[in-house]
C-alpha cells in the first residue's frame, strides 16, 4: 500500500512539473498579431470568413450529453455567453452555427453569415451564428466547462487535439495562458477563450460583447 501511495505521489509530481514546463514554454513563445476581424453578424460579433473547423453533430429532442439536455424551447433562467476562437498553425478556423440545435434549422441569412433562430430542440450550450459566441441557457445556474461544449459539438478536445486538428494545444483565457487540460476551462460570463493548435501562436483575438450579450 505504501509503495502504491509513493508511486501515485510520484506520478502527480511528474504531471505537475510537465504542466509547469508547458506553461513556461508557452509564456516564452512568440505570438503573431491577431488577424483582422471579419464583418459583424446579427449578435454584433465579427464572423471570421475562414473555413469551418468541423461541422456540428446532429442532436435530437430529448437527447442528453454530459447531463445537458436538448429541449424543445430555450431555457433562460440562467443565460450567459462566452466567446471561443480557434487557430490551427496560425490560421483561424470558424466555429459553426447550429452547434447544439436540432435540425431542421430555420433562420435568416445575412452578409456576414446565417443566424439560426429555431430548430427541433436546443441544448443548454449552443451557437446561433458562426461568430464564436457560446450561448449558455439553462433552467438553473449550472457550471459548464469547454469540454461540455466540444462534446455537444461532437469534436475531440485535449492538450494535443482540437476537433480534427492535432498538435500541441495552447489555451488562452482572457489573455492569460491556461496551463491545464483545455477541456476543464470553466465557461463564464463574457469570458474570451482561444485555442491555438501547433505553431505559430496567435495573439489573443479580443472582441467587444454587444449590450444584448
């Protein structure tokens, strides 16, 4: 038993040191300037005119993912928003509209991109537009993490993978490097999250949340 405990402590120490080493290396890295913002969508947030990282998986009424349900109407007792940006080898990728919304989708088309207004059901985490805004709308206050959003999206997220893109993942949260597993990043009101897969790294792409968000 003593040997097992000693082995466990050694493993924890190694993981801690690896995390510190990664954070130090990332902090010392050079960041390229963030690209120019795309045209603003209906939510007042720029929509990057770039390829989509990966399409959303189809969700169905009554389905539950990570304890998050897909219900026929949006729940607004708890209603906050965060923003996500993704770069792969220095090139931005679009987070698609319709994540967490069951088809068929209905909405409006704008010059910057579509906006989904309705569907067969809504997960408590979803996207209406391709602007990176994550809507958190639940029947009560719930603590969500980024891994929940990716599970609803149907894409993998780890220290070495973001959707189909593989490589070392550098996570920035409100301009600061997040040293842990990006799946564990808490989703908070008006939080700005950026994931860089591989290099070159890109400086934090900041946005201004519109009054409606």
